[in-house]
C-alpha cells in the first residue's frame, strides 16, 4: 500500500478517489497566498478503505464520493456536492444540440470512473439507465481516462462540474450539456479527517469547502 512520503509540518497530505469533489486544483492553488512554505502532496486511492487512508496511509484529508460504514470514532466528515453535466466530443454535443437530450444519452456509450459508479449519489442514475433503459455503463479507472475516450468521440459521461473538468474538456475538445430530467442532479461527496487534526486543518477545510 503506497503511502505519503513525508509527515513534516510543511507538507499537507491529501488523498482523493479521483471524483474531484470539490474543484481541488483551483482551491489548492490558493494555499501559497494563505500559508506560505506549505507543500501539498495529492495521491489517488480509488479502492482503499477510507479508514485505511486516514489511519494507516496517514493522509491529513481524504476527499471522495464514497462512504464507509463503521468508521473509527476519531474520523469526522463534511458533506460536499457538485452538479453533474453530460460531457462528450464537440461534434457529438453539436449533433444533438437541437434534439431531445435523452437521445444523446441513449444513443451513445456511457463512460464513468470506478469511483463515480461506487458513489451513492450516482446510484439513482445508474439504476434508471441499467434497469429502465437497459444501458450498459463502461467503467474506467480515472477521470483522465474518461476525457481521453470522450475526446476520441467514443462515448458520453456524467461529469461533476468544476474548473478542473472544464480545463480537461478544453484539452480534449469535449463540450458539456445539461442532462435531461431525471438525470439533472447533484452528486454528493465527503471530506474526511481525524478529529484531533481538525483545529490545525480548519483553515484548509474552510478553503476546500468554500
């Protein structure tokens, strides 16, 4: 199990399941202006237990779309949320621009990250697509894989709205559309940390949750 390499006071260790809740990149970029001399080490753990990430791997904060029952009493959490949009190659979005968005959804492969498929917030969408519309969902490890596939014009994806994902969309020529009802929802994630570290991390928690 790969852990963080440093526990110096000048390093903050953040773990994520790659769901990008919230927009980490833009918020973390503000750290230098608030706390000079602090380095941020970010690592992705898609399938590890949250309790292991916090207690064994020694992450200061874990941010993700997953939840875990029976967490140790010394681990606290805060709720986060993000609206979902449909991402697809520019030509696909343009093709369905004046059509029912359900056609966009049902006539293309659906690509999602493993962490999104495991999130409770996405469960409703997944059940409607698979049970009612008999759609298969293709699972890939990371959001970068999703954008690579979308950029090649090979599918669509429900993607959390964030500056990070908008930037990735521009790189891969992926555009976004508002999903049709009943898929126009928010997906909730959580931020986890040890109770004893709350006071020292409060400024960072406030920054991320802002």
